[in-house]
C-alpha cells in the first residue's frame, strides 16, 4: 500500500516535466530513454527562451523611449546596489535588502515549522497558540505590524532598533503563512508512509526526518519559494523606519533629483533580478526533492 | 509551548533589544556625547542625499552647527515622517531639525524649542495654466498636498500655528487631494486639471523643483510658515538648551550663512 502511494507520488508527466525544466534553467535533467522526448524538451526550452528575450526586448524598448535620464541611473546604480557603505558605515541598498530578507527567511522557517507543529498538535494549548498567532499575523496588514513593533512596543518598555523591528515583523508575518504551507505539505504525505515506517520499527524522529520531510518538501518548496520572493519585495516596507535599503534609496534619490521614474524603474529592475535568482534556487530545490524520489 | 516563547524572546534579545532608557534627553546627550537628530531625506534643499550619498542640505548644516556648539558628535537618522510627528520618541532621537511647522495638534505630542527659519507656503500650478492667477481662483478646484502636512490643514481651513496671526482663507469648496507630494507634482506635470489643478507647498522647495524641472510656476504666497526645532515632550531643560543654542547661532551669523549657502537669501531672521 505504501509502495503504491509512493509510486503515485513519483510518477512523472512529460509535459509537466518539460514545463518545470523550461522555467529559466538552462541545463535540465532529461529522460535518457526517449530520444523524441529529449528533442521535445529542447525545442520547448528554446522557444521559451526566445519568447522571454522578445518580451524583455519590448520592455527595454518601451523604457528606452520614456525619455529617462540614464546618466543619473548610472550615477546612482552603485549606491542602489549597495556596493559601498552608507554614511554611518552600514550596508545599504540591495545588499541591505538581501540581508534583511536572509535573516527574516531564517527566522520565518523556524517560526513556520513550530507553528505548523502546533497547528497539527493534539495539545489544545499548543493548537490554540499556533492558530491564534497565525490568525493575527495573517489577518492584519504587514505595514501595521511593522509600526506596532517599532512604535507600540517601546510604550511597554521593549525598544527595538529599526533593523531588528523590520526583521521581526517580516519573520512573524511570513512565518504565519509559511506554517500553513508546511502543514499542507505534511498532510499531503499519505498516512501509509508513516504506517509502513513504523511497521519497520523506525524511531519517530527518523520517520519525520527521512520519510515525511523529503516527501513533504516536494510539495512545500514551490509555494514557499513564492512566499520568499514576496518577502523580498515586502522588505521595502521597513524603509518606513529609516533603513537605507533599496526602496528607501530609490524613493529618496527620485524625490531629491525630481527624477522619480528613473529611480523607481531601476529599483524595480534590481528587485526583479534578485527575484529571478530566488526562482532559480527554487527550481534547483524542486529538482532535488523530485529526484530523490525518482532514484529510490 | 513555553519553550517556543523562550526561543522567540531569545531571538528578540539577540537581535539587539534593549529596555527603554528612562531619563532626560539633556542628560543622555551630555553623557553619551552624541546628538541624534532626525530629518527628512527627500526634501531638497533642506534635507536630501547628495551625489556622494551623504545627507546634505540646510537642515543638515544647522544640525551640524548645533552639535558643534554643544560640543557633541552628530548622528543623523531618517525615519518616516509619520514616526517623527507621532511623538513618544522613547529616547531614540534627541532633536528634530527637520523643517517642521508647529500646529496645535503637533504641540500635543512634541515640544517646539525654537523657530529657525520661515519660508512661506505657496500655490503652484502647471506652467501652462492660465485660469488660476491667485489663491482665490482655486475655489472648486482639485489641489494636491502632502498627506498630514500643514498645507492639508490649510486647505481644510483648520490650520492654527501657535503664536502666529490667525490665517485668513479666501477660497471656498476646494477639493484637497492629500497624497505623496512627489506624486502630486507628477500629477500636476501631466497638465492643468488632468488630475490636479494645483499644489500647495513650501516656497523654497518649490523654487528648487521649478529650477530643476521647468514644469511649474508659483502664482501666490499664502501665509508665513515658521519652521521650528522640535524635541520630545517633557524635558524643559533640554528645550531651553536647544532654544539658547539656536539663538546663539542666529546671533553669530551662522544661520544666515547656512541660509545664503542653500537658498541664496536669509530666511532665518527673527520676527516670524
């Protein structure tokens, strides 16, 4: 029964495979048994690549004809990317954006796992804590949460710096969403898998780590990747507290030079590039967890 | 679940949480030797980030002069305007040399120590506009203002500047359109009446914008707008110290010099 379920889980559809490989990744794992399928995959990827390039070309053409001041963009780009430190000696621009997102992702994963465990727990207090937390942080705007943590907590004696407030707000907010994603992934693993493992006498943590987690992660990675791309961009909300991250600098330069569109478009391009890197990482992770199945 | 709470608390602490330091601003500035001034980072020529990526402008120079006279180091921070004007700084910041106009509302949460410059509010329209020649002509028109600004209060006829003459309003039924001021000017640049008919803002910043973009013109001066140095509520010794420092900088000509450097004229004379 367990095997049947596993077979169902690892069964492949060529069309879906080609689609997932074609995403943006150049070298794909290809089924060596079928030559025609190989050609199909290659042709598909080629066409996807060409379509991407044409669309990018159209976008670039449109921007090139908006009468933008490109010398200003060249002048400000190193600062926006964060290649130098801010006047008070801290990282800035895209580097700070990535720094905030990295720590928020880390804490978010931790919070997400704990909350998902609480949400699936038989203990009523754990269940209540997890559902209350997830409900509050999914049900209120991130902007409000940032301001509450930065402005309201000091009123009760907890004074956090701008950077910590930003990372905590992002972690708490996205942790609530990630918890549901994780729970969905865990629930998608058929109960037979756990039963079979238990029948083999595996200890609980081995079942969780070696049986459930790899199967669940295959389901968790795509929506979690989406969440982290979204978090990358929502990190711009912390500019409200005066952190010199990408959005802050773009707004500030744009207003001070009266060249708003130039700076906003540049920031958009940088955010997009960073998102693409995230997406590529996601594709790799997806392939990894997909492969583990195929070779078993 | 206690373990989870402990983990969260430990995370918070490791991220640099510290308990609010009670005590007066003056003590803190003297003890640490650092003066933390907040200002606006996108308000040229008063505060902006210059081409070498440093904060610069009239407010920055005044803050530097104040720190120098107090014999302390200056630290600049640029939080969102709404976090500054809300008060309750909790010891995060000591001073706001940030082009703030006092109002009775703001005076409830902040103390105003000293006036340091005055720049009138003006009405700005698209350069091709022919219908609006003075403030009387804005009746029934859509006028953009910065959200939460004193100009918004002016259009709503609720602006009271403590210590100043009551303001007279010579328009009726204006539609104030509060938004981001930069967005308001972008809208006005699209043409008269497309999205906005005019914007109410400050003379010095409007002049800088017109010089740079050439898309607008000023059609009327509305009222005198004193800008004060603000401090958090409740430290009278600090407030007096700041007031004395500003008075000294005015007396020795420092303020006038800074004003001429950034605006080409002296807008820091007393008698606002």
